[in-house]
C-alpha cells in the first residue's frame, strides 16, 4: 500500500488549484449551528511524505474555546505533526432527541482551525446522547449505541458535511474491547454490526472516505474490568465478517515499561505467532494497514517512576518519556504494516489523573516535546 492514503492525492489537487489562484479564499459564513452553515476555511496544504504522524487530543478541544484550540494545534505544528486526532461527541451535536437540530458549531471551529494550519483530521465518533444509549447506561464513553443505524446515520451526516473540507478519515468508536462493547451479550458481533453499518453509510456519504476499526486496547482479557484481549476481540470480529468493512485497524499499544521493539503490546500488532496481522492473513485481509491512533507514557502516578525497563512502575521519568517518544517514531515508521502514528497527548490532565502530555498542566514543555519534534524531523529527512 502506498505511503500516502488515497485521499492524500485529493488534497494535493485541491492545494494546486488554490495555489494557482495565488491566494486562499476564506468563505465568510456565520456558524449558526443549525446545519446550514459550513466551515469557513478550505486549506491549501501539502502533506509531507511518509506516513501520517499526528497528535491525539481526544475530547479536550471540543467546545474548548478559540484560545485553547489555537494553543493546542500550534503545538502540533511546532512538533512537525501533519495530523491531529479529535473526538466528535455525538451528544455535543445532537443531544435532545433524534429529531433535534444538529449543532455543528463546535466541530466547525475545530475543522476551521485545523485547516487553517494545514493539519489533516482523524475523527473518532463517540459519546451517544442519552436518548441513543443502551438502557441503564450512564457513562458516555462506555455506552454502546442503542441503534447502530442511528449512530451510522450520524457519522454519515458528519462525513457528508466535512468531506468538502478535506475530512475523510473516520474511526468507529474507541477501545471497544475495553468496557464498552465488552459488556454486551455478544460484544464482537455487536461491534461488527456498528462497524458494517457505519462503513456502508460513510462510504455512501463520501466516496473518498477511510473508515477504520476503532483503536483496540492492546491488553489481555480481564473479566474483572470488562476487558477483552485485542487478539480475541479482533478474531471474533473477523469471524463475524467485520474485516470486510475496515479500510484500516486502529490500535493503542501503550507500554511505558518497555521500548517498542521489546514491548508485548507493540509485538501484538504484527509480531510472530499470534498477532493481529496473523488474523488478517487468516481471513484474507493482510493488506489492511494498522494505524497507531494512541500511544504514549505517563509521567506521574501513585507508584514509582521508571527510568529503564521495569515491570513495577506506575509511570516514567521525564527522560524516559522522551526516550520512548524517539524510539516509537524510529521503530514504528520502519514497520511496513503501520500507516499512521499518533502520540497521546499534548497537555497533562490532572483532573482526570492523566499525565501523558508533552507539556505539564501549566504549559511547560517536557523533554519529550523536543524529542518527538526531532524524531519526526529526522524521519521526514530520511525519506
């Protein structure tokens, strides 16, 4: 498969046509939030060679305000990232009922901000509103949609809206094997239905779309936490026919105790023996690429901090995080099965107990920021 996804060439053509006019025209429109307005800016951007490398913000920028959005996305540019991964929360767009108006204003702002900086978007569709969740489920991220076709219709509506603005890449759910679909009576079958419905609807809305299996948590099965191991879950999705409805497979190989080359979580992607790649080969889909849509390492926690390989640490030192950032880019960009790489995340979130940021909560850059920046630059220079 080419290093550049098929929608890359569409972006090049758009960039050349706009460059010929010697200016980028910003279409003035008010974001009324009713669905009639569209994002203002169509960016003229040329993506660098090689695989997409991005920064994952999760849901931290949706409705965050223009200042925080600008600060966050400017960091992506400083790093040399060409992509960003953002959540599209369904309940933030259509929260009242199935007949309520769509309010796209917050995501319009994100698309505008990314486009104006030449950043591509990978969008993760999450968080069904209360009326669209499974009965009795009160935690947004853990609530399987009640009606897969309603979720698919929302995703397709979003795809149709943002395709003219260069947004073609969609991730169906997030870590569906860890606690969300894992509590269903038939988890993989339920997810396969959501995936196939969404894949079909999105491709009908945007023929240039790329639809991927939501990032799998690369863990072992743990019933006490409602976790299904990634290998088991993807195997069952494959049996149900789900690989026919995936242009790519998202994975989340977190393992701050080991460097990527020595990590079980990374080896599970395409190492020897039982791996996710071996599932693809068994079911005739060995050409389907993997995107690492999240990886990273926390720098704070309740236990000890690791500065080298360690099995008992709860987090890592700043120096170790920087080493991991460098090693991740070097190792994973050399893997022919990996076609996308996203680091989680930009800034620490103490309120959520998440210290994976390249910056502290006060905005100070950790050593990992410059390490990741230098690794991305070195990778681009080597192509």
